[in-house]
């Protein structure tokens, strides 16, 4: 696994966009608001649904650089745009554009979820990704990204735990021994029984390679607020659990994002929700979770 930030391969993200287009047909859908916060980006549709996505930390150029500014989202002109135009940003090579695009796809996914239903997925409310995956003491778990709530929950209840992250310091001294460098990612993931990926991989890139490496895992989970509520293309790609959020208070979510709120604040404006294929529900352990996923 490379340290480089790769643009997401068109396969999965394009399939997500195309599937939503088929679901909505020619229905005109516009964006009413866009917020690009320090930790998250949020997009509101004119129908009221809000989607969020991880805001990338590193932009590859100084934001004051004219070239970087020209490539960034067209500030001041995003509200009122077609949702499909902004959703196409998810395929952009520019990180901030991808964040806006994935947030728009998540808003469209929420609209589809509410209006068309969860398609073939079973909906588990108030359940986090660990519960939905039925993680047990015999599991060898790999987390891609420093999900500290998950690290704390898993460290003493599974056979082994490894955390793949570019930034070892994100784990702190207490959990530093769990860190695995990204260069060993493919090897470590291929030996895991449960792999938990961050939804932010849809923004930062590399999710296709991560899913390839996780092909032999008994459970593959995408977790965090960036996780979609539209399951078909993700289930088709081998994902077993989509563990995300459903925004219940759009106005409050927009304010939280604008004021620099991280996932820990989202319980005030969203509920946890998991989507699993019907044939996988026997592995689920339902119940209330303790903390909102952080990424």
C-alpha cells in the first residue's frame, strides 16, 4: 500500500453515482447549501437531505496559490447548482472537490434511502459497525484509520488488532504498539478476519485496493459519517456492513460542520445506522453503542 494519496479508482465511486442516477431517473435535484469545515464537508439538497464527507487535511498546495484556488470548488457559486454536477466532483483529482462530491453523493443517498427505501439492505438502527459485524474474541481485526473508540472497544476482546494509519501519533502512546505502517497494509489486511475501513477512503482514495486486500475477510465494514446510505454498489463490491449515520437535523448538522465539529459532535444531529445484506443478518449483534464513530 502506498503512502501517496491516490485518486479513487472510478469503479466503485462511479458505480455509486450511476446507480443513484438510475434510481432517480431524470428528476431535477439541486443543492441548496454547501459547507466545507475543518473536519467535515456538508451538502444540503433542496429537498432538505444533508450528506457529510471527511474534509481532507492535506491539499497538496498552498490554498492561496492561484493554481490551487482555480482547482478548488467554485466558492460562492455552489449553492443552486445541480446535485449531479457537484456529485461528479467525487471523481475529481482535487481533494476538496472530492469531499464536496462525496458529501453530495451522501445527500443523494439519504434522499434515495428516505424516498425509495434501503433496496436489498436490512436496516439496523442505533447499532455501530462492531455490533453489526458480530466481532468476537477469535477475530483478527484490522482497522484502516485510527478509530480510537473502536481501538478502545476492541483491544482486549479480540484475538489480534492492528491499526493502519499514515500517522502513528494519532494513536497516542497508549495504543502506539498497535500501529502498522501503510507499506504493510496489503499483507496485514489479507490475514484479517474482520477489516474495518474508514468511509473517508472514498475521499482520500485507495478504497478499491483496500477492498481487494480484504477479499478473504469474513466481514468487511465501511464505518464513519462518510459512509453511504445507498448499499447496492458497495454490497456488489464485497462490503458486508455499511456503518454510518442518518442526519436527523439538517440545520444543526450544517452548523456543526461550519463550526469545526468532528464526528463526536454529530450525535446531536444524526443517528447511527447500519445497512447489511439480508443474508448476513444472522451475524449481527444488536444493541445500543457507546460512541459515534470518529471518522
